[in-house]
């Protein structure tokens, strides 16, 4: 389907577009690596914030952004624009540069970003090994991943727009410590995380090309977390997820709206995106899933819900 045909789709079909993972998995992998290049610039420039919140990207009216990053008395911002299909680099002194998002290797994308940054007077050195991807090769040597289907990338962004919108409603109901709704380029998912306020036991799981100390910081306190995957990481289809760390006894027995269910292999509740997309009220179904999976954690772990909730 062309972009013009997609734009002609009626109301909800356009707002909550369909996008089977198999139809764009090559683009998805490439785009994940491109966002890692940009995300690692943010990692290098932004001051540390608890749980690594400073490294994430954010959904915008046209795509994804780093938001403003400090560099020697200036701000730098890098945006993926999935309407115009361009990468934009802006600085607070009024300079701007951009290049087209089109099929090209990760190595060429990386080289282009570095060259454009230097042209703007910004010299940033990042670790070129992708994070959280099994069997990855450094950005500057990756000529295998080079796909970019603009229509698919735009559909994915439109999915993120809807998910971001609903997740922010959910986030606003919580008075306790809570993350922004933000996009993690390592795992390529949009997420929001609530905290009980209590510390958690050290995390012992491992992720490829990611220091254990990174994950221990991310999960230093008790969390109820939820988010959206496009189907990467072996899941194979777009879905919403919800998990708790540490997982309280009986968490998987929590009542969530069907067809959501607890996946014992993942240790998470999973709700297929297509079930939300085709529901009579996508917003209501998604909010029910987010709330009920949170309650499965908060009630069983004895969070102080009276103090934490609006």
C-alpha cells in the first residue's frame, strides 16, 4: 500500500494502522540500529539521570526526537521525521542540517551522522557496538542492514503516536515516582514505568553488549512497567507488555482483559496490538490492560496505592 493510499484510510484504520512484523522486519532491524546511532549521541551528551532516563527518545508530531542535548554551551537536537523521511540536526545557534531517510547501510548512516555533526561543529565519539542485540557488529562495519520502507516506518510512528497518547493518560493517574513515556532505542520499545518507592534486589539477568551495572541501575527500585513492542526480539507480532520487578507471588494470576494473558516464558502479560486496533474502543481496552496489569503487581506486592495513585 502506498503512502497516499494509507492517508486515505478511514479514521481508526489510519489512527491505529495495521503493520505485520514480517512485512517490515528488515526495515525494523535497520531502523533500530539507526536509532541506536542517534541514541548513543544522546547517551554521550546528556547528563546522567536515574534509571538511564536521559538516553531515551520521545515521540513527536512527526517522528522521534532526542530532545535538546547540551554541547559546549549550545543545544543539539536530532529528529527522525517519518512524514518527510529525513533526519534533522539542529543547534540552538540557529544552524540546521538534514539528510534523507532512504535505503542505506548502517555503516553509511553512521558515517553520515558523524559528518553532519562535525559540519555543525560537534565532535562526539560514541561506542559503535549496538546494545541489546544478539550477534550485532559495530555500526561502522554493518553493511548488511540497509532496508528502509518509508510507508512502514511511517505506520510504525503512527502506532507510537496512539500508544504514547494513551500511555500518558495512564501515567497521569499516578502520584508516585514515574518515568516519562519514552522510547528505548536499545530494545526498540515505547515504555512507561511506575515505582513503589522501595528498593529492589540486584538484577541478575544479562543483555548483549550491555554492562550488568547498567541494568542494575535501571532496576534498582521496585517497578511496574508496561510498553509496546513492534514485534522485534523474537515476539514476531506487535504487542503490548506489562511486567513487575521483582515479580510478586501470584502476579501471573492477575485478571487482565482478554485476549491479554500472562506469558510464562517471558514473565510478562502480553496483549496483541491487533486486538487493540480492532477493538470497539482501542483506548479503553489498552487502558484496562495497563491498569489491571499494574494492579496485579501493586496489590500482590502491597504497594501503598492510597498514597501513590491520583
